[in-house]
């Protein structure tokens, strides 16, 4: 694995992005970590100072292009995981808000993501993501986001309405 995306949300008030980037950068000196910071990210100067040989900071990047450059991603379990699935990027998911728990558990259970409760688990998951594991996760993730979700939702609504 050569490159990993780190994306923990547009604002990240607790500055988990920087802490995680520094720890992973030290743990995996042979991997380039592409770290994103959105327009509401308030720790920009500190994050920029964390850039180094294997930590590249991207301020407001074109996410799909950046995702496609990476072999895997460490991501908050918000809406970004669906973009990663559409791109077929293997995900190590991190819960950064209460509303992300169900997504993390569900996607981990079906094999589209590896949920990590802390940095130690992120490290273990990154170590286990060999080529075959990434291919399997990519295939599973792509099946989840196929562009036909609105059709399936409308079919379910129709079934509920027709039962009454």
C-alpha cells in the first residue's frame, strides 16, 4: 500500500485529523498520508505544520480525484463513506459523532469497511489490508452504491402503500 486518505469531516473541532495523521505517519513511514481539511477546519495552521515527508495536506480538495489516488482511506463514518464506496476505496471507519454508529456497524458487518474504535485498531487494520483484502472490500463497497438507491427506496415505499 502506497497512499492512504485521512478525512474526518469538514470541521473536526477536536482536531483528531492532525493527531491521527501524526501517529499514522510515524507508524507507517513508507505510506503517504493524504490529509483533508475542509473550509470549516479551524486548526489549519497547526495541521499545515504537521505536513512532512509522508503527510500531505489538502485544503478543500476535489474529493473524488483525491480518493481515486489512494489505496485506502481512514474516514469518519458520515456521508463521505458513501463517496468512498462509489469509488471502491477500502475504508477504515472512525466514529466522530453519535449519528455515525449505525453506518459503522452495518458497513463493518457486511465487509465494506473495517470499523476502528481507536488508533491501535486503525494501525492493526492498516497492517491487515493486503491487496486481496482491499480488492474484496472494494467490490463489496461498490455494490452498496450503484446509483439505483432511489429506485429501491421508491419500490419499498410503494410496497408499504400498496399493503394498506
